[in-house]
C-alpha cells in the first residue's frame, strides 16, 4: 500500500522479494515492549524506551530495499535501537555490524538477537559517527537516526559500489531519506527517496 503511494519518489513499483520475505519472517513482537504487544504489527513507529522508537515497518523495508543488499554482503547499521532492523539485515546478508549509543538499548537488543539465534550480528556501544573502522569497508551502511549532515567516516567506510542510506535533516522536523552511492572509482552521488521523520543522531562532537 505505502509502496503504491510513494512509488514515484522511491523509484520502485514493489519492494524486493527477499526483503519482503525477511519482513514476514522476523517476529517484530519480540522487539517491542511487552505492553505494546498488541500494536507490534501495526504499520507505524513504536516507543522502545529511552525516548527512542522502533521504525515503522514500511520504512524498515524501504531502507533495506534501497540498501540493495546481497547474500555475501557485510553491512553496518548505525542505531541498533530494538535490534529489529538489525534482524532484517541479518536475514539477508553474511554479516551485520550494528552500533548503538545508548548502552541500555544496545545490550537489550544484543540479548534479543542472541535469543532469536542470529549468529551473524555483532553489536557495540559507541558513537556511529565514527563508523566501525576495524571491519570497514562495507557493502552498505544503514543509519536509522537523522543526521544534520552525512558523517564523512561513513562514506569513507563504503566499498566501491557501496550504498549509504541515511535520513538527513533537523531533529523531529522535515528530513529526507538520502541514498548515497559510491561508484567503482570512488565518486559519490546521492538522491532523496522520501521525506521522513526519525529520532536524531546524537553524539558526533
Ligand atoms: N533500527 C532501530 C531504530 C532505533 S531509533 C530499530 O529497528 O529499532 C534510532 C536509534 O539510534 C536509537 O536507539 C538511538 O539511541 C540511536 N542513536 C542515536 N544517535 C546515535 C549515534 N550517534 N550512534 C549510534 N546510535 C545512535
């Protein structure tokens, strides 16, 4: 449904079939607060504590699709939050690295991902502005909090032909979901897929 409304903006008539299969497979209710269980499958964001939210399912699917991930890929996520987007990526690629700045959320997500049996995920607590130097470069980087400007390290840590998906704009105001592509020669191009609202990317100072 959301794809139909937004298809001219997102340049797609439908989302990738592997992405949609992962969306059907990952139990979203395991990633939401127990008192939100009845809303786990509603197509909107939900609070996950510490003033943060688990993204709307459509946005998770769209960002994953835009990241163009393939089975053998190594992917970096910034903003682990509940771990839901992490799990979707883990279904689709070889290895996911995910960074969360709030330790309480990062630790809880790590436990949840372990309980669900994901062995191809590494999480850490830290500031995503720096990326994950030791594991770089990445086939794709997915940022799930809005930045004022694209952190340069994240572009540096992309492989040639890599893609960075990041909401850019002021906190809780109009933000654009930006797709940054690095070509074979390392040249960068970018386009905006959609207007979005994400919690802010903090840190970076
Ligand atoms: N992908 C998450 C969405 C969580 S909301 C999910 O599916 O649930 C965005 C998350 O980004 C929050 O948990 C927030 O704490 C985290 N965040 C904000 N700034 C960050 C930074 N500089 N580095 C890492 N994580 C950050």
